[in-house]
């Protein structure tokens, strides 16, 4: 169980979060992990979309919601009502950061647009996350990670040679967009320390997808080369792919002649090092299918464990392809604290993914479990907005906020 300490990087930063689904909640979870007080605003009686997806349930809670909503306080607030929107504005007036992932124009329609909120709170960092960006010909389209992967080119280079395009196996674009948003927010907070002023920030699923094309993008932009699908293979480096073993698969990656020498040593095939078709990277790329016709049968002779021992001993770059259950039994994953436990208020102890970032002076913590819908409504309205119990009960009666917790 993670123990709280006195100091975290974003201690004292308050975030009002009206996002739902994945990209926005992932962003605000990361802010919460670093110490920010995150107030998650959810629809009364409904909550975040992920509370109702078809993902596995953990007791009464959806695992999709539990995945990206720790270190947050949940309040139920009807933003479509005048009083609900006004309460949101009061919270934003006392916040450092506001994050929304409505379709463009929706925040303005609710009276929560950037121009109005920055007039209300000039020090506010206002972050908008969308599918396609806040303007342009596609701004009003609906968007998901898969549609961004498609239009942004990522799907065109994902899949096996000679077969159709496929999406990445996890919602990487949602998470990447959340990470970009969080990075922009912390940069804007740092700039605010110098200028005293907040600002509006934008990112989108589409822009995140295009940005991650990286070397593949520059192969086209500067070299005129349109990348194809290579599956687990590397377009330029050979050998570099997944190899079948007697009981699984091992990925071997080779980007230098020194690595090739180590691979040949591990495979007990020193003759391949000087083979006229395999002695240089350029030759191996030219004769990749011939080389793989030699390597594939060799790799199928031994188990994953045996191959990993041999490859590791020579210093070759290799890894087993773990299934998801195997990931969370892997000694390196466990050693790096990538699985943590936290007590949830209704379902008991639950696992959470650990922190990819390690802060040695101010270690990140899971201070709050993913909240039950509306768990902190009374606390937030009472302590932050100084609303008395009688008015809170009135708001409950009117449906502006959700019912009291049992």
C-alpha cells in the first residue's frame, strides 16, 4: 500500500476536471499522481462514460473507470442547469487548471468557454482536448482514438506485411493525448510562475497521432518514402522481429554489427556473421526473407526461457512477448513497482498501475482510490465554496447535484 508523504511536485495546485472517457481522465490522473487536488465533475446519477462500458466489473465498479481516475475527488454537478454551471464557475474561479474534452463549442454553450473563464480567473490554465482540434474542417466531427489512428497514418503502418491495416492493441492515442495535455499544463504552470498569467491550451487525438509518426514522417517529408506495414519487423534493421519458440515468442532487435555478432553467438551460428548475404546491415536488409528462412527454424528449436538465457548472456537485445497476465508476473515489472494496491471505499483492495515516472525527491503516491460517483460532493461544496448543509440539500432536491452518499 502506498504511503503518503509530506511533499509532491504539484502540491497546492487545484484542477477542475470535466473530462470523461480516457484521454482527459488519464491527463488529470497524472496531475493527481503528482500531487494536484483534482475535482472530477460528473453528471448526476450517470457519471463518467467509463462507469457504464462493457469492460469487466469489479464489484459495483467498472474496471475502465478504475483504470484512470485515482487521486481524484468526484462531485455530481448538472452543468446544463444554470445553478450547476454557476457552481462550476465558482470552482474554476478558485482553480489553477481547468480541463475539458467537449466537442468544440460545447464549453462555450455551457458558459465555460476559455475567454470567459480566463476573464474570471486570469491565472487559470485552461486545457481543451478534442478529436481533431478546436478549429479546421474536421473540428465538429466525432472522434475516437481509432479514427485518429486512421486519418493520422498510424494505422496504415500497423499490421503484417501483405495484410490490411489494424489499430494498435491498446488505446495508445488516448493515453498519448492525455500525456501531451498534462505536459502542456505543467509547462503552462511553470510559465505562469514567470508571468503571473494563465492561458488556453489545446491538443487533440489527431495531432497526437501525427506527432508520434516521428521517423516515419520524416522518411516521407524529407526522403519521399511512404512507409508500409511490417508487423513486428523493422523496415530498415534486420534481423528485427518476433520469432516463434517451442512455447511462445521472442523479439530480437539488431541495429548494429556488434549486435549481429552477439545474436550469432547466442544462436550457435557464427557462420552467419560472415555469410556473403548477411555480413552487413545493408545486405541483411536486401536478403531479409532469406535470412529469416534460416533464423525461424533455429528459433523454433528451443523454448523462450532457453533463448532468453542465451541471448541475455551474450548481451543481445531481446525480450519475450509476454501476455498481459505474464507482464504482471515479470520480475522487472514488479521490481519497478508497476503494480500497486489501494483500498477502494466499496470494493476493497484493488490493483493500480504504478508510476512510469520516478521522483526520488518527492515520490509519487496513490493518495486517493478511484472515487465512487459523487463521493466528495458535500466535501467540495462545503469546504471550497463554503455552501451550507441547507443549500446543499436544496441542490440535491433540485437535481443540480446527486443524492447524499449512503
